[in-house]
C-alpha cells in the first residue's frame, strides 16, 4: 500500500505540468484556423476586386471562395456564356449592365468587403453549371454570407429584365447594401435629337415659300399612328425594364422571340406586335377606302378583299400570341 502511494506521489509533477498546459494554452485552435482561412479569402477577394470590378471564376475558385465556408461576405454571381461561338447576344447585353453595376459599387464611397461581384462563364466553369443544374444563361444568383441560397436569391430575369437599376434593387433587398448606379455619359440620344432638329429645321428652311405640307392631314395621321404603334407595342416598358432582345436556350440553341409569361416580354416581341398592329390598321384603312371611294366597283372590291384579308389573318396571329402568353384564354381564330 505504501508503494502505491509513493508511486502516485511521484506522478504528481507530471500531472501538474499537464494541468498547467491545459490552462495556459489558448482554447479553440480550430477556430483560429478558420479565422485565418477567412482572412485569407477576404484578402484575396479584395485584391481581385481592386484589379477588376467583376471577378472571373472557374470551377475551383467558385467552390473555394463562393461555396465553401468560412465566409462572412455575400457574392453576386452572373452565370453566362460570353464566348462568340455561343452566339448569346443577351449574355453580352446583360454583361454590360452587370459591369455598370459592379463599377458603381467598386468606386462608391460605401465599398467594403461585405459584397463582391463575380462571373462564371460556361466555357470556364461548365462543372459549376452542372452542379447547380443550370440550363440557361444569363442567370444572376446571390450567395449569402450565411446559409444556402433561397429561391429569392435567384434574380427573376425574365420578368424584371437585367437593367442595372433593377439588379441594384434586388441586391438591396437580399443584402441591405444600397448601390447607386452611375452610368458613363451617353451622348447618342442628344446627338440624335440634334440631328432630328437640324433635319426638320433644314426642311422647313428649304420649303419656307411653300409650307402647305404642314397642314397635310395624312402626314400628321401617319405620325400619330407611329406614336400609337410604339406605345401599344410596349416600347416604353422596354425602355424602363430593359428586357433582352430574345432568349436563346444554351442546351438546344432554340431562340424564343415571344416570352411565355404575361408579366414580361422581349424586345423582339414588341417589334412583332408593332408590325401586326400596323398590318391590321392598314387593312382597316383599305376597308374604309373601299367603302367611301367612288372609283371603279371592281377595284373597290379588290381593295375590300385585300383589307379584309389583312385584318383577318394578322388579327388571328395577334390573338394566337395573346393566347400563348395568357394561358387558359379560351378563344382563337384561324391560328391556334
């Protein structure tokens, strides 16, 4: 028994050293490692952002700096296909707006390491597209600092469009980061207006001795119709929302000119509607001409048939587009 006590007492110095080590060593070695890793990631992202407002990423960079923890910053990612062989004109247009937004954030006084803008091109990160089950481009996604992306973290491009201002509102809603969009000066509108005023002024000067054309009812009617066609086809909506011209599916290459939802449209779609309205109006004008003119009866009959054909065919086409956008609309005429 005495030998056992002696042996225990001999181990006391070892136990004391062990207890002192537990007390003196800083706890949370793993936490320290995470903090160092996070610091390196933030430093690297800031370095890339200082060189370029939009950071280009491949699959490895995306998984390390966007998907993998630890991360205390939000990331906006544009998934796109900008290579010429992809023939994605919408991607190029969206990229221009995205660059404007990223530059507005990069050079603003509120810029910080809490938000970064990145891009993943299909030809540089096809594995990322497969990982996210993504089959269309462009697509904008927000990866929050904590947790996984939710449904609202995917920007509704088809309904809202990709204008920088719309993207900034979406980012403010998801991250509470307010970005004021600064666009580079664009003088094309001013130049076009100056040329138009110069053209009209020159025409009036050349015809200053004969200004009867100003009172031409047909000319004013044509000008009024042009304005009506532009407004009823959705040109103002395009100007406000900035939708893409068309949509090309990167999987099968199929191009859609008519949007499938009643809440959005493509620029090409508004052009199609404008032409259809113009054709229907032309048909109505011909019908009116056939009914009111006093010319040859045979000629009037031909004009009437042509006008009726224009109205029937193009109105049927217009109605079919309406049915394709407003699903469940029961009526159709000639074209379904």
